[in-house]
C-alpha cells in the first residue's frame, strides 16, 4: 500500500473510491491516472488497494487518495471501511457489457447509503475504445446520470481517453463542494492549514473539517 | 495485493534456475536489469544488486536443503511424514501415544519448517502435515474425478466469476496463462465451488489455487490442499458470502495493534481510515 508522507506538499487530501462490477476496468483507470500505465494482462483485484496523485485545482494542490477494490458481490461487505470518509466516487461500468450498467443502480444505492449526501459522483462508461462492441448507448447513460444527479463521462483507460478529465472533474467538484461547505459555516478554506483532511462524509462531520495530524496526534 | 506479495515471496526462494552473477563494479554502476524465471515460472526482474541478494537467499535455501537431507539420512526417509509427528505438530496428540522420540522429532520438524521447506519436498510435506492427505483418505479414491465430471458444463454465479478471473490470474505466466493452465485452474475452482456452496468462489481463491497448482504438481493434490486450507487451516468463513472470518481477523488485528502498538494504531486510525 502506498505510504503516507507527511512532508508532501499539498493543500487538501480527498478520498475517492472506485466502484463497479468485476472486470469493468477500475484498476486500470487507477493505474492510468496515478502512474499513466495500462496493463492488458490485468490481474483481478482482491481486498483493497489504493494509490495517490496530486493535481492542481485553481491555485491549490489537491491530493487524491483513490481506493480500488474487488468488484465481486461479497467484497461489498467490507464497504463501511471502504466508503468511510470518501468525498468522491467513480462508479464504473463496462460499455461492452450491459449487465454492468444495469448494476449501476445497486452500486449507487449502496454508495449513497454509506456516504454523505454531498459526495461527488461520476458515472464512468469505461472501455469506450471498443466502439464496435458497445452495448450501452451514451444517451441511456447520460439520461441515467441526469436523473440521478451524477456527472457522466465515457473513458478508455487503454487509449488514455478522458481518464484525466474524469478524475480532474471529480476533484474539482469536490474542491468546490468543500469550499462552499466551509464558507457556509463561515470558514475560509484557503485559510486552513496544510495537511488537514477535508471530510464531507462520515458521522463525525459536524464542521466539515476533520482535524487529522500524524505528528501532533 | 496478495498476488504481488506471493510473487515476491517466490522470488526470494529462488533456486537453481538463477543465473549466478558476479557483477563488476561497472555493471553495478550501469544499473543493468536482469530478467529471469524463478522455479515456479514467474518472471523476476531486478538490477544486479537485487540479483546478488537473491543469490544469497538461494544459497541459504540450499544450506537448509542440506539440513533436510542430512536428517533424512540419519532418521530415515520420510521420517517427517509419520502420523504421530504430524499429529503432534497439529497439537492433537494423545498423551498416551506420546513418545519422547516422536516429540523430539516434532520439535525438530517445526524448527525445520520455519526455516523453509526445500521446494522439492514441499508437495509431500504440505500434503501430509496440512491434513490434506487425511482429508483425501476419508473419501473414495475417485472423489475428485467424479466431482469434476459431475459439475462439467454447469453454469452458476461462481463459474461465471471464475471464467472471468482465469485470464486475470497471474497473466503472462508460462503455464497458468495457457489454455491448459486455465482449464486446470478452472476444474479445481469450479470443483471446489460445488464442494462447498457456502464459499462457492471468492475472488482471491484464484491466486491461492494457482500457486497450489504450481507447488503441488498434481491437480488433485492442489484441490485437497485448497480444501484443507479453507476447511481446517484458516479462520472459518474467510471466504464465505459476507467474508465474516475476514472481518473477525481485521477486528482482532485492530485490537492487538491498539494494545501492543497504540501509537501506530492512532496513526492508522487517522490516516488510513482502514478499519471496519
């Protein structure tokens, strides 16, 4: 697992989860975004893995801690830990397998049941490079996303299409949600000291700011 | 996670296949990467310094092998497979059956195993000491063949997930990632999914079964190793429908961490949010 480095320079740390059926390409989306790698010989994920990458949003450095897990049904039993503190989610389906799109509704229900209502969700139709095998129309997915009030993008981890955009959009939206929330309670997000985690989810979310400190804990 | 880790473990147990390299200082400077297959067919890649470390490990494994052979010579072939020693190792020996010599042998064996079992002996030692041999002996000889025949062509959620995972289990492996490797792994996993419908198939078992196939040499022995692991060796319900055994283990780990390393526990709690 990725080690936490206290000295890293960032302003905000956001936890983002990847969810969706087995084999839709969650792990390759993660490796494309965090390491710019894609593996045709991909391995099935077991348990939970995560990776991080920092990007610039407006004038701030935002560090995304992205969690990836096995897609098999029974692994959903570990969700309380998986979803805890998540402020963003990419709900992934495979555009070539309609059943993975049908299951999106269940994933969404699960996600909403475990996270704060402010969580930023993006519906992601992955494997968009396989156009000739496409089994889920863009219109259907778009309509679903509008109805459920989530963002939507079609991506290809293989061709590196929209992967960057999808993650950046989610992180930017989180940044805005968090700023708005912080403003609502009268705080200036820019004034928050470095190294603090902004947590818009979880039961302990009273002030929208959760103090996390390694060295002063 | 598991896959990577196992690969690394296997890599550390490198055997004769490794080219024995003595890199010059120049080579070291050049940071040349070396690529080769370990004894289970996994590709190991590293720079010359890594290979030097691996060579040292290999030498230790060889030394350990010599200890096994020496004991075999003095105590007799397969001394470690005597049922009495196995049962003491399992901690289920009856007091009346306890002989001092068996006890001494059991202690010796435990120490030996902890230092590593030579790869050629692993199929034998694992099969006997895990209880797999005993498990197999309680059913008719034809059990595994009958089972695989009976389930042929059946489609269940488990078989669907297995089929999905076969090409994603150690992809690129010279045998596992071939039609024959896929078919063999499939028979073991599908067979087991019908043997225990509470477990069925859980993602992750693909890696366990694949490694067992590589070590055990025969498909049937790999099947029984999988069975004994899931049914006797591991915590109950590690792989069942809600992974409850897994939750128990995490909980116990968390409690132990809080008790033994409270400062680490605090850091984990706050940064990784990893606990259930």
